[in-house]
C-alpha cells in the first residue's frame, strides 16, 4: 500500500477484526442449485473476503467447515475486484 510505505497511517474502517483463514468453502445459490466452491481468505463476525474463479451471485448462502464447527451464513456482496469479493453477513450469527 502506497500510504503505508510513506509512513502514513491508514484508518481501519471495519467494525470487527478479521482473521486470515484461507479455507475452501461452498456457496449455495438457491433450491435445486448444486453447491459451488470458493476460497474464504479472511472472515469476521460481520463479513468475509472470498475468492472464486466463477461468477458469484449478489446473494447466497456460505457454508464453511472448520475447527470451530460448521458455519452457514447468508451473504450479500458489497464489493468485487476480479475474482475477489467482499461479503456482508445479512443474517444473525448461526451455526
């Protein structure tokens, strides 16, 4: 980041801290649709950063298995940059 290399501090805009996980997950687009694979690169209580080689819809269910158990969250895309996208969780936290 250019600002950081010049000694300027960049203000963090996220309300919750994200943690890097780099874990494969599945996303579901609706009834009858087969789940597809994506990579979750980081996650927080309020959202996640994903990478996917195929186009993802604007809203979907994300399913992630890990050390903390299985997580299913309803997501809404808030930004896209090539194959990367940021999502906001639009449901209450549920396992």
